[in-house]
């Protein structure tokens, strides 16, 4: 009996140590960084949100999903987000649809909690871009969901995140020009966002985000 | 005893990390794919959208016409984009049997080359695919309904079919997962069966795709 208790305690201690390793996760891939020559589209949350539909199992902060809930079993860990994107002068220049789903490639040890993020960005008068990115949400989740929501610790913000970890070369996202001036072009994309305010009591959060696009050709480089 | 402690700690540590690596538990329910092989060797598959049940939202810009009328579910564009020739719509997507399998975004816009429609479909259990076609003329659905007797503010029942891709099919632009590296074509048709007095459309959107995998290189 003594040996059994020791064995169980040993397993629990080992699992707890592994939990600490996973929390800090020194093995996860580094996030991609943007090049210096690309175009940057900006958004702020919640001001630039046109619409958000969440899957029933994607409501990590207990949000209400309203009439647009994605309740079906095949899409219950998905989300649909409509966004206005702004130029460097904070003028609205594009509309984006983001179709997101928790990725089956999620690997808590080496890659993180991955979300497959599919952007369709239309810039009126210029064309349409498709961006596919794997976003590691673990740094955000552990600092907000775990620390603030569950442990009820004070928020230490603001906090900056670079979630893009693939699937393209050098762990950047992939951008493909689908229509208009962008058609036939391919490049890389990286997202950055900064959580500027977070209040657990009211459930309010403010964030500023950027989509860095590096698509060879004068159309994208021009502002 | 020390050996037992050490062994169980290592075992607990290793098993937890292995579980985190191999079994994070992210899988999606999948329904069987309803595909058929067509005469030229391609694979035919249709995706359906039932209106109004599957419409998640649409922008409220002036380019949307009836498809952007409703306050409920409208994505309210900023003033700077209201008059731009752009219409964004979000839907749930069904397979040919009517089961919801994914979500989709439809972007219609006009650029120097004319109207363009781009669909992005995400089927979490299978992957994503982007479709591109020459877009319908602005207000095509409204015009087709009016030609069949629809009047604004009145209910309308009947049947009208609008071929949104016209005579020229669209193309598969890019894909991932099961749709990676596929080439192919698609057609988009809207079959409308009614409009209520608030202008809400009833009907079905069908995306009929014919895709082909890249040919394997011949063995030497």
C-alpha cells in the first residue's frame, strides 16, 4: 500500500512538473516577424468588428453567441469574424472576413494551441487577397484565460502578441492574390496584436491589431 | 523506494508531455463527402446554402441591394465604405444532403477588370478552398426578382433562378487540407422561392464544383 501511494504521488509530481513546462513552453516555435517593406492593415477591437459568430465550443470567455451561433457539431469550434481594416492614416480601406477553426495540428508541446485562420480581404478598387495563417493562441490564453479569468490575478497589460507560426516559409502565413491587382501574386503575412485593456468584471477588452502583408509588386507596396 | 519515486516522477512527466504532443484532442465531426466522378475524370461536389437559415450576416453597403437590407444580421460598414462597390456575406455551408459542414465568406466587388466574386469556404474537418469567378452585375438578384413580379414591401412567392457565374464558370483559386493543389471549376446559382414583406430572401444557393487533383508524374 505504501508503494502504491508513493507511485501515485510520483506520477502526480511528474505530471505537475510537465504542466509547468507546458505552461512556459520553451519548445514552441518562434513567431514569425514581418519584413520591413510590406503593407500594414490595422484594426481595433471592438470598434472595427462588423460581426462575430462563434461556435458553441469556441466561447472561451463565456460570450453570448446570439442568433448567429455556430452550434452544429461540424463547426462548433469555429468562428466567423467580419472586420474593417484601416490604412496607416486610420482610414477604412478594406473589409475582411476571417474564418477560423481550432486546428487539428494543435500540439501543446512543440507548436501551441493553433487556430487555422483564413482571411479574405477585399480592398475596394484594388482586389481581393486570401491569407492563410496558423495562429498560436497559447501565449494569449495563458496570460488572459488562465491567469486573469481562472486565477483572477490582476492584469499586467498592455501585452503584445505575434501569433503567426505558419504554414509558410519561415513560419509566416501565406498570402495569395485572388482577384484584381493582386491576382497571381503570392507572399507572406504576419499578424500582430496588442491587448490594451482588459476588465474581467465587465468582460471588456480592447485591442489593436495589424496584418502585415508582404506581397511582391508595386500594388501592395503603394499606400 | 528512491528508485520508485524517481521512476514514477519521470513516467508522470513523460506521459503528460507525450499526451500534450500526440493527443491534444482536436478533431471535428465529419459527415461523408458526397462526391461523384465525372466523365472527364474530375470530382464533382456541390455545396448548398439555405436562405435565410444559413445566412450569418451581410454588409449594409449600397451595393448589396436586397441582400443587404436587413437590420438584423447586417454588418454596418463605416461611412467611407458605404458607397464602395463591395458586398460581403457570411454563411453556413451544407453538403448535398443538407448537413451543415462548414462556413463561408462571399466577397463581391468591382475593380478595374469588372465585377468579381470570391468565395472562401472552410470545412473544419477537411480544409479550405477559395473560388473565384467573374461577378454578377450589381443588383442581379433584385433585377431577377422584379422581372418575376416582385415589388418592394410586398411578399412574393414563385421561383426564379439566377446564374451568378453566368456562362463562364469560375475557378478554384487555392486550397488547403483535402483541397490543397486542386484545380477545377465551379458554378454558382441562386434559386429563390420567396421574399417576405421585409425583403428577406428564401431559397437555395448552390456551388457546384468540379475539381481535379494534380496528375502524378509518370514513372520512369
